């Protein structure tokens, strides 16, 4: 009886192992392919820091608050809701004079990271110039992304499936068979991160109003979404 139980357990283990490995399906062909879809970005991410330094922490905080209000007013003038700006971080830290042997405390610095999403790309250059003219921001950068990512993923999967089916069709024809219906498929899709375009803290100023912005007339780089499809087709 013990031998029968041992044989039964062994057969069960073998069955689970075969099932886990997805044993080949008879009269079928398996094909895998990569697909991609290139979409124009629909959102620009304008990122910058609000920086303020004063001799006391209270004065630094108040100056940063005034700077933030200037940013909000700038957004209102450009018909942008100030609530759409997102705060990524806020810090206040002491500033020391390291030239002094005793590391003398000389003030406090407040730093706030702000991200602004823009759907209207035509506003980017004007907002950048206004931000730099305020002289209260630093580390400006622009990144482009795609909010409607699911639609792009679907297009990439379609492209991968067409390629996988075309490959399976070649195999079927070469073997003198015809390709049947889809039996099984697995899909993996990959979406990219934000494409950054870093700008200097003061790219241009009001004193140079006739200077063409460095990004003028350039087109944002497309966002490429990729997918991989493994498919099993029946053979007739």
C-alpha cells in the first residue's frame, strides 16, 4: 500500500511539473514577436525648484512663500489653475560657512520642487521665460510623456500579434499545413519613462526678448511603447 501511495505521489508531482512547463500542444505552432508603437507625447512636465536663502529660518520661509505666490500669479496670467502644480519635495536646511574653522552658521535655505503639467505645448516657452525673469527658480527641466498610455499599449500589442501570426504562417506553409485558430497567447508590454530635456536655470531673460528659445520649432521626441506576444496557433 505504501508503494502504491509513493507511486501516486510521484505521478502527481510529474503531472504538476508538466503542467507548470506548459507541455507542447499537438498539431500546433508557437511563435513569439516584439511589437512597438510610436506616439506623439500629449503632456509636457515642466519641473523647477523654488529656492530662497535668508539669515533666519523664518525669513527664508517667508521669502519662499512670497516666491510661491509669484508662481501662482504667473500661472493665473497664463490661464493655468495653480492647483495643477504639484509639490514633489520641501526642505529647509542650515547654511554654513565652511571657510571658517568653526563652520559658522550664516543662514537657512528653503528648497521646494515643483512639477507643472502642460497639455498646451505652445505655452512652454513663455512660461519658461517668465519663470527665469522672476529669478526665484532654479534647475528648470522639461520632460515629455504620454498620459493615454493604455491606447498606445494596445497598438503595440496588435503590432506584436501580427508579427507573431505572420511568423507562424510561414512555418505552417513551409510544412505543408495551413494555420488555424489561436489556442493560447501571453502578452508583456513595456512603457518608457519621462523623456527629459534639461534647461539652464536662466536660459534667457527679458533683456534678450528677441532671442529665439533653444527649443523653438523643434518637435518633442515620440514616445515608443513596446510589447511582446507569445502565441500558439493550431495547424490544419
